[in-house]
């Protein structure tokens, strides 16, 4: 299976700021990347069976509400993980911290979203192909590309290939350098 990565695109709402095109209107797999060296460093892979813009609007809301971890975009571009806010999980103390720091956290989240360069693949959306592709990419980042950096968020809920499923060889094609994504792998 050949996966053609298109991009970079802008995060919705930041097209004018960063001068990139809007996301296409189809579903598939996406990569959140940042400018790095002579290419792009992958922060995360995701999937959607709906249009990208619909899913990304949901992500935006979760970033601005403090549910997602927010990183310093300048450090990300250097391959370093520097958390401004650690999302995930709410205690009364954490809610109070967010309330005190919400302006700072939301501004950092907006800088991060504006700094993302999004790549998309119009991959098969039926069955489990998207789930397997997302899992294989994240596992590459966690294990194979770990000497490259520690930027990707650990602990994603992934659904890799089951033992009962036939392996699929994947060849990645992109007009840009995507650091951490091998030319080929098996899902």
C-alpha cells in the first residue's frame, strides 16, 4: 500500500497567519508536525473518518480548554519537549491551576496550533487500515525514532495489527522530509 502524504497544511483558523493552505475536505490519517532542520518533525499521528476540519475543530476546543498537553513551540522545533501545561486528567487542584493560568495556557496553545504543519493522507477509511497506520506511525516515533527526540506524547490509545490480521507493507511518499517516518514499514 502506498501512502502519499500531502502538505504542509495549516491548522484551521491559522491559514492567514502562517500562509499555508486550508486542510482538504476528505477524511484519513494526519500528521501534526513542526518545522525542523530541512523538513518537519512529527509530533503525533491521528485519524478521522470525517472531514479533517471537523476533527481539527474538536482538537482546537480541547487544546483551549486545557484537556491536551501544550508544549513550547520553539522548543518543539528544536526537537525538545518542554511542557507549558500537562493536560489529561482533572482533579480539583488541577482545575484551580488551569483557572489561574488559563490566559497563559491558551496563548501557548494558540502558538502551538499556529506552528503546526499538518500532513494528510487520503488513505482507505473502511475497516481497520487507518487505525493500524496510526498505530504503526506512533510506534515508530516511540521506539524507532526515539533517539531523534522526545517530543511525541506517550500513552496514546493505539490499535496496532492483531495477530489474526494479514500484514500490509506500507510505502510512504512525500515531497517533504518527515523526520521519524521511515520510507516503508509494515502495519
